[in-house]
């Protein structure tokens, strides 16, 4: 669905004004980043977050209602730390109406799809367009093909993901929350691509 | 549905307690037990009392069972056919039911699900039977209840969710439905008054279907006054058609019940009490649930019927929703023992049936949790009807495609937060946290998965009792009240959310929560909420409209078809329902139209005429035309209503804009004034500062003056001492002078004497001449000194006394 912002501009305006810290804190050594996870239902958004934050994988995780929040801090090699404030959104289509609430002001968006489901890949493209239209202009976007462990059931070719990501200036990676493949790399790579605030002179 | 409940690391409802909460849960579980005992006593007492009252007043009703009886669960053995056998199994179950440790044999449950999935023919058969017997159900039910409860009494055990219900073992569907115990009839009656008010099943259908129609304005077909009218007319209908019910006000014990509910519903009564609250018995339409499932089944077999073509039944479940439900089944309370294969099948059926029942909602994530929760407490069909009550009515518009009402409620809640907790909201604003981030998931899940289970159920008790969303707001505000003070200490957005999640997740003190919610926020009332919703709805709707205009459209292209189909469906179900009111199907159909719009009465008449005409003429052709006309009429009515709604909304929006404008102006004025005040203050402050500076300068000057004064005085003193010294010196000098004078006089006289003597000598003996010049030289020298002394004396004496010196001068001149 072609949704813009679900909550009328009233709050959007408020947000823009009063909320200077959404893109990350000003301290160049300790970044704080709002990250939003979008994608079709059941592609493993919550699992990616749980794997990243708690190092766990639960094959029968709960349905996410509305959105859920977790945060995790990682340290990079150049001794900067990045605190990810992760909003994991509900996947069902109608919840897209609430998504703007969560992606507004986000510095990073992870758009996930399931490599065994072409439908979810389409949905991912919908989200990319939506963010290009309504997200922050300098948002860092990552396209993530999850469930890479199910390679034999693959229906979305890696090259398709790469191509689409390239066309849209996104970072692309295939992950598996189940085997933990590429999960940390995903977040590290994102951290590297973050626009750094210039150190206060 | 199996009610397998075991206590492991799980709570008493079979849900796993999060490891970090195990300790606290243990602490509270004893409190829970205590509370549970107390409230069970109170409820028993209350119900017995009601039972007696009811018996006194409704002597015609057969409820003679004074004891709290439980007839919840499904019949155990599908094979059992005699009451004797039933009793047996009841005994068995009662024996096993140690409050919590009932484990259903899954084999027992397998059957019914198979049964419902069997060919529709069989089902139809039994369903018919069902309908046929349904009239007698009440009586039979009472008997069953009696048997059960007497059993229980003798066992001394608590009524528990065990056992073969009052229902008839030979029919297998029985398992999926059970009447609630007669002791709850009074509550049921009271609550059913409420349902009648909002329309019965058939009218609901039309309303629901209409939600699905092209115009999105339809999402709130029942706003404002027109709805009230409908309701009133419905009430009238209901009261004339069904057994006459006393008006709600006559339930003097409602307050008592309310306070009981706030104290919590006893665990073992909860399933039934909830059904009574939602009015399941009144909502239920015989066979309706089975019909829905049949549709679902057929769809699976025959695949993709054309909606409009599938005569006489509900539409299929869209593939998309079906998939979604399938995806979510294993993700609903994963790990709960009751949600095994059988449990999931039940869940699937309930959700699918609901999705077909109300296509405007279909299936929305979150409903899986609600249905799952209900299935833990009641048989399948009961759960379905309870879900219908909750989603269709209490949460109308919440889980629909557009989720309008849930978004409206978020704005309303933010308003209330700003009003009640301005400081907290300021803090949240400062950190960039939006209230809806927090409250959105709370409201959408009705606190499932966010609060500990005991608290969730306690909140649900109140919500279902009150029949609206007031408690949702109150609970959320209570949580903010409880945890706000902790939240204001946080330093960034992430911490706020994390902390709040942790705190709410450990809200084990359910009594405190419910009490705070109910007592602390009494001014949050349904009227108040409606008012605020009215205020915010236009903005949400317009955003949505914008969105559907822009991108892909949400509009259902099959709107007309659905409408048509809904007519047909109603046509069918109404016939079944109102067998007594023998009449033309069309007439009944049209009789429903007033629910859509009361102004349609004349059209109704017109159409009635049409349909009668059609009987006379070549039937099929005209019939078709009638159908077409009906569709047309429906469309027009809807259009009209949507226009009316739109204009209303526009008006509301306009009013709001005006208000906003005024407010903005006022705000601007206030700001300006504030600025002025600030400026004046600044000026004042500046002046004060200046004054201060002046004062200081003055002080300095004074100090300096004092200093110079002192210096002057000092100098004066010095001058005085100098004078004195001078004086003294003068005196000394004078004295010395006088001395000197005396000496000079003496010396003079001595000199004179000497001179005289010398002259006398020389005269007397003028001896050697050689000595003489020497002598002559000497006196001249002496005379020089003398003359000098004399000269000086003269000069100083000149002013003092001139007279006495004449001889001296002559002396001098002589020399």
C-alpha cells in the first residue's frame, strides 16, 4: 500500500522540531543510532534482532504486535561505540499504517526479506520505495536476505538482491539468524557506513 | 481445545515465566493464591444470592441450581451417549482436576477437529440436529449443570474447567460449544441487554460487510447520533422480539458486580464469566460458526469461488489471510502446552471463521493472541463468539484494514498523557520519544505479552465487563503513573523504552495495577474518550484518504459483490434464525436496511412493493432486477451516508482548524505578552544593576572622602605639632639670644676693662719700642672681633632698644 505517514503532520512537525537526537548523538566516539527493521511478516525480523542482541535463536518466536524495541551497543575497531536503538516492526501489511511512527527520524533502516519467498522480496522493494519517499533523506538502508541457511529452497537469487540494492544505493547482505551467519557483520557494516558527526571544534 | 495446565517454570496459566521474573513471580504467586481464595468466596456468595433472586423473580426459568457450577469444557469422549457415561467422565475429571493440573488427553481432542473438517454433508446433518435441539438446550443444560455441580460438591473440589458439559454426547460438535452455567444467567441477562443495544447478529453482518465497501468513510458507519438512533431502534426490536429483559438500570447489583470484577474474576469461573460479560449466549446464532467453517472447507477443496457466485454463503477466506494465519499459528504463545497440534487447529478454525464472518477485519495480527487466550478458557465456538464480541464491538475499527480507531486512540492517549503527566511527556519530548511508540503495542495487544499474565487477565476482566476501551486507557495511564517517576530519570530514548518494558513486564502486583487504573483515573470515561476520538478522527481519516489516493488503493474492488453477497447471506441466515417470523426473505432482508439508514423506510416500502410485484410476474427476471435494485439502493444509501459522514468530518475538521487557529492566535498573544514581560523584567534587572553600580561608586567616593578627611586631619595635626616645635624653637632661640646678649655685655665690659687697663699700662711704662707694634697689632685684632660682635649685637638689638647703644657706636667710630 502506498502509505505515507500514518499520523498526521501535527506530530511530524513536533518531532522534527523537538527531536534533535534521533539521528545519533553528537559525540563522535559514542554514536547513538535509531534503527528500524521493516519487511514482510515472517521473514525473521525479530529473529535477526534477537540474534544480534541476545545471541539467541528461537525457531518459534512470538508474533510482533505493533513494534518491539531492543538496544545493543557494539564497539568498532577505531574504538568508537555505536548504540543501536532497534525498532522491530510488525510485518503484516495493515501494520504498515503504523510504520511511519517508527521509521520517522530513523538513521538506519534494515529491510529484510526471506530468500525463499519472492513475495517478501517484493514487499522489501515496497519498503525501499516508501522510505525513499518518506524516510529521512540521509537514511542508511540495508537490504537483507534472511534465512540464508535454507539455500536449497532459495527462490530469490543473490544477484537479484545485489542488483536491486546497488540500484538503490543500499548495502546488501544475506544473513541467517538461525546460524548467526553474517548477523554481526550486518550491524558492523552499518556502523561503518554511518555518517559521523564532525567533532566539535 | 485442551486446557492442559501444568506448573513447571510456568505460571498458573501455563505460560512460561521469563527467567528474570521467576523470583518475583514466586513471591507473588502466594499472594495470588490468597487473593484467589478470597475472591472465590465472594463470587460464590454473590452468585448464590443472584441465583436466589432470579429464582424468586423468574419462576418460569428452570435454574434451580444454587451452586456455582462449571460446564465449560468440551465433552471428553465423543463416543459417550448416555448421561451415565457422562457422569462417569465428569467424575473422573473432577478427580483429576487439582485446580491446575488438568491435562487433557490429546486423543480425546483430536476427534472433534476431525469431525469439523469432515464432509460438509455430515456436518450439516448434525448441525441441523443441533438447531432442532437447540430449543431444548437450556433445559438440558440445567440438568447437566446440576449433575456436574452436585458431583463437584460431593468431591469438595473447586469447580474447574473439566468436563463433559451439559451437552449431548452423541453429537460431536457439542464439544466445541458449551452453554455457560445457569448460575451466571443473571450476569448474562444483564450483559445481553447491552448487546441488544448495539444490534444483533444479523444487523451486524450488514454493518460489517458495509465496512468493506469502496468508500473508506464506511469504516465508521456508526458515528454519532445516527448510530444512537439505530441502537435505540434495535433495542426496541430486541425488546419486543426476544423475551423481555429488564432495563439495565434495574440491575441494582451491578455496582456490586463491578467491584467484584475489579477484585478479579476467579480463575475457574473466568471463562464463563467472560462469556457472560460479552453476552455470548445472546450473540450466538446456531450453526453460524459451522457454516463459516464449511465455507472455509469448501474453499480449500474447490479453490477460488467467485465471491458473488457462491450462493447463500459467506465469502471465502482470502489466500493472503489464510497464509498469514498459518504463519502465525506456531507463533502464538509458542511453548504453551495447550497450543499443541489440536490447540492450533482450534485456533486456526476460530481465526478463519472470524475472518470470513467479518471481512472488513479479516485477520489482524494480535487476534491470534486473543483467540488463543480465549481458547485456553473456553470451548471453541464459545471462544469464537467471545472474539466476535470483542473485535466487532469493543474494538470496532481497531484491527480493520486501515486500523483507523487504533490510530485515533493513540492520539487520544497522547492527549490524556499530556493532561495528566505533563512533566513526563515533556521529558519524553525532550528525548524524542513518542508516546505512541509505547502505547501502540500496549493497546493493540491489549497488554498481552507486555504485562505478566495475572495482570493481563485482571485488566481483561474489567475490559470485558465494561464493554468498552476505557480500561485500556486507564491501565496505560496507571502504568505511566506507577513508572513515570522512574522514567524521568532516563537520559536517552532507548533507555526510556527499555526501562519501561522491563518495569511493565514485572508488574506482578495486579491488584495494585487494577486499583490504580480504576480508582485513579475516574475522569477517563467513555464519553470523554468519544469526544477526544471525534476530535482526532478526521486527521487520521484524511491521512488515510491521502494515502489511498496516492499509492495503491485500499479500496475493495469487490465492494459491490460483497454487498450483494452480504444480502444473500443475510437472507439465508435470517431465515434460519427467524424461522418463527415466517415471512418473505426479501422482506426480512429489507427489514434490515433501516439499520443502515433509518431514512430508508420509504425506499423500503417501495422495494417491498417491488418484490411483491416480482412474485406475480416472471420470477427469475424480476428477482434479478430486485437484487440489482437492492444493490443499487444499498450503494446509494452508502454513498449518501458516506457523503454525510464526509461533510460531518469536514465540519469537524474545520471546527478544529478554527479552534486550532484561535488557539494559535492566543498562543501567539501569550507568547508576545510573555516576551514583553521578559523584556520588562530584563529592563528592571538592568536598572537594578545600574543602581547597584552607582551605589558602589558612591560608597567608593564616600570612602575616599573619608580617607582624604583623615589625611587632612592628620596633616593638620602635623602642622600643629610643627607649629609647636617652631614655637619651642623660637623660645629657645630667644632665650639663647638673651643669654648671648648678656654674655656680650659681659664680654664688652670685660673688654672695656681690659682696654682701660692696657691704656693705663702703656701710659705708665712706654718701654721697648719693638714690643709696641706687636701690641698695637693685637688690640686692633681684638677690636675687630669686638666690633664684629658689637655690630651683630647692634643689628639684632636695633629693633629692641636703640638708645642704650650710642656709646658703643661712638666707640666703634672711634676706632
